[in-house]
C-alpha cells in the first residue's frame, strides 16, 4: 500500500472505523427530478423512476435516495400554517408516496426554501422552520434540501442564522434528517469571494452536503468546474460533501463520452451522485457506466477526500487523491476537441521510490503495470481516463503533490529559471509542488530547494536548511502561513510572491493546495 503517515491522516480527519457515528459518512446517491422535469413533477414520475431504478440495478448499486425538488406544494399554506402538497400532482398524498418508496428500499427527500418564496414561487419556509421540519418528518421524509431564493435581505449573516436554525431543528429530531444546503451557491460568483468562503466555513458544521455553485446544465457549463470545485477541497471530510449539483446524464447536448466524464469527475471529487434524468428512458450503455462498481467505490471511499489538481495545461486536467485502502487515484480529463494521449510521471502524483505500480483502468477493469509514469492512450475528446494505482511489492510513501493556486485569480505558483511568480496554468513541472510533513514546500524539479520567506516579506526558493522561514501551515481559511513571521502567502498585483499580514479570507490570500496536506484550524 501507499503510506501517507500522520500528515495525511490529519487531512482525512476521520478514519473509517469511527464513521458509524456520522449521519452521512459517504456522499448520498440517488435521484432528483429538477434538471429533468423542473416544475413538471408528479406522483407517477417518482413511482416510475423508483421501479426503473430497481429493475436496472441502480438501487442495488447504491442509488437509494429519491428526492422531490421545487413545485411539489400548493401555492398556499393550510389554515394552521402548515405546508400542503399539490393534490393534482400527488393524488395519493406525500405520506403515501414516501411509504411506497420506502417499501421498495429507497429513502425519500423533499425540497424547501430558506426564504419567503421558493425559487419557483411557492411558499418558502422563512418563519415556519420548526413547523415545516415536523411536517416533513411526519410525512416520512428523511432528507431536506434547503434552497436560498428570496431571503429578506440576502446577507451572509442572515443565511448563517437561518441555516443554523434549520441545523438545530433537523439534528435534534429522532431520527435526525440529512440536511442538504444551497447557501454557498448564492455567493459563489461575486467579485469579492470573502462571503462565499465565509459561508463555506459554516455549512460543514450545519449539514451533510452543500451546493457550492450554479446548476449544471450542459458540458460547457461543467467545463468551469475546476474553477469552482477544486477551490473548496479543504472543507470536505467524512460526513460533509461539497455538492457540484446533479448528474443530468440524459441532456441532449451531451455526447456519451461527456456523460461518462461527468460521472467520473463527480466520483473523483467524492461528490454526491444524484441523477436528474428520465431514468426509465436511459439506454443500456448509460446504466452500465452509472453502475460501474469500481468508480462508485472511488466516490464512496471512506476517506471522502476531494481530489485536487496535479496540473492543467489547457487540454488536460490531471487530478489525484488517496483512497482508504492505501491506493492512489489518478484521473485525466481531455478538455480538447480531439482524441489524444497523456502521460503523468510518478513524481507529479507524489509517488516515492517504487519499482512499479499496478494500474487498474476503472472503465474496463483491465490491469497493467507501470514504471516511472502512467500513460492514458487515446482519451476521447471531452473524455476522462480514471485509474486506481497500487504499489507492487512493498509499501511506498506518498507526498501530497500538485498545483498551488490562488482560488480567486486561479494563477498558479510557478518556478522558472530559479525565479518564482504567480502565472497562468500551463502544466509544466515548474507548477507542481510537494507539501511535505516537515512543513516545507518544494518544487518537483529541485527537491533540495524550499519555498523561503525572507526578511521584508519576499518569498524565494532557497536551499532547504530546516529553518522556520521555510516551514508553512495550511489553514482552514485557505491561508498559507509562515511559521517564522506568522504572515501569510500573498499574490501581489504584479504576480510577485510575498508574505503580508494575514487577512480574513481575502481574494489575494486564499489558496488551494494538494490533496492530503494537513489542515490547521485557525
């Protein structure tokens, strides 16, 4: 197995044998109607979907949640203030539907909105939180998705207060309900991301998953996911998952390779696998990849790590993370417009000295051996290769390795000819860094040189000497803090690399680091 040591276990947060106390230890899997039907939902949609999921092996593969989204209710509350279902859409009633779904083996979930009205214009839950939670539980729901439209003021403190109230209510119920939060999505694309980062610090304390950004629509919208999801890897842990939204796998604008990429990317991120599609109409080849046991196992891995970027060069995105049994995941996404091959060296993915690794292609199940590098041949345009790597013969240490980037500007820490700067990602070795257990940060080109803070705040690469000005801590806020000055790594306007007084989740000081680096509570 690959050995990761204390440094990595701190990042994982919880080891598998203590996960029994976590309400949702691995990402939820199932179905939601929204992307496929929007307000066109009704009773038969869920009944037909449930039977199709049973018949096609989706339930057996782990897709055990069926969630109603917006527009399920009447336009008015009852005289006593409680919510009412739309009797035309649900003639047997929601308690009947939840019982029906549970008898088939599913767990039912329901949607509401934190504001005065839902996004579709139906009654919101603002001011009715306790009554609505009790109502949903009495109807048999075990999961609540809370959207964030039409809040009275729309400020971050208001969202925190309302979502915190829902957390208190849902977690105190017997049994507690799974809480899916949408608050971060309402702050994700502001010019100043401080509020978004702030929301992301409290949603893991309140719920089990949180929508962090816009809806998924078509392949072109999923192209922006590296600009969003990988910014947030530090927040994820067993029991809390960053949610990039639904698997809308039957969208007319997806090719089959793009649909498979969508699934593989979400699994690589250990994201919720919530299908939003007309499941009775899915083709056999779509059911086949959605029930791929090896890729589902990656998504459901007990460490729950979100993969981070090894490199980006404009065509290929490379991601990696560790898995609970000691294996290493490698995912290569071809964002180009033609088929192409791509190789990744062992040093780029943090694999130390080992003669070879066993490589399992998770699409085909085929096994091969690799020395020094892994090559993915003929990846289709917008296709994704996904491999599970196991060392051969002996235990091997893994060093957290990958890009270090500003999560606002997306510029990457870069070394070239001995000089460092912030630059656009080009996929060179000069942009791939090791974050070691001793607190040092080293580029893979020259492992004997360390990121070093000089007096006055300038940051350079210098020969590693074991001094505190070469040691750094990665804070939960995203700051990279010097152990010498306690100042924080900063991107200046001229792309200079410096340290400065630590600011609160400021655009110029929040960074993404490789998966597996220890995170220090700040």
